[in-house]
């Protein structure tokens, strides 16, 4: 069973672009492969990114079936995260509990307050990220190998994942988009 990890920052324009394709792959190949979102080990886009990274981490960890619907909404339009959480039927009490525990465990707010670093550390998935030398967002890692040559579109991600099967499942016979999205919010 292949393991596909896309390392991201929640407000990186190029992640926003790649994520639009990756959602299709998560939806279509999620039954035959572990298709995951993971985190680049630093924050480049301020407190809002640190906070959103934790929100997405918690939704993916504790309310997994709501993660793709949330991301589909989140990527449509900036600043609509409250509406997206409602639309995706996120359990806010469970989410708040996870956010508080995660921020404490990984010292998220402490690291954001440390002004000695231009880009504060972000420790969720840090050890895994450094093992494969993740340095930017997005970075695609397949079965523990950084895939620098896989272009960011649904077809390329799906082809890479499906190429790892000795006997390809029917899920790999689906059509995947080979289009170019803008690197910002919205599916244009």
C-alpha cells in the first residue's frame, strides 16, 4: 500500500495550487493508498498559518472523514474558514480540545512568539520532514522518497502513486485532471 505525503504550509500560494489537485487524488485513491497531508517544519506566512496548520492537523487527525470537505471549502475563498467548519460539520468542541492540546504539545504559540528566527519552527511532522529533507511547500514524498520531478497536478500525483503497484487497482483507471490552477484561493 503506497504512502503519499504532501508537505505543505496552509497559506503558501503554491500549496494552495497543489492542494486543489491533491484533493482529487485523496478522494479517488484514498481507499488503495495512504494519501496524507503533512507539515513543512517552519512557518513562513505568520500566525494565521500556524493556527490554520493546527486546525487542519486536528481535523485530519480526529475528524478524518470531514477533512476533504473542509479543504474543498477552505480553498474556495480566503477568510471563510468559520463557514467552512460549519459547512463541513466539524465538531467544534472536539476541534478546540485538539487545538489546545496540539499547541501545547508542539509549543506552537511559543515558537511563533520567538522573534529570533525569521521563520519560526513548526514541529508537527518535523522529524519525518527532516528525514527526507523537506525544505519547501509543497513537497511530495512517495514511500519515503522525495519526488522532485512529479509536477503538481492530479494526474501526475496519481500516476506516481499508481506506478508503485505491481497489480494496479481499478481506482488507478480513473481519469485525473491535468489542468493548471491559480496559486491562490479559488478553483480558477
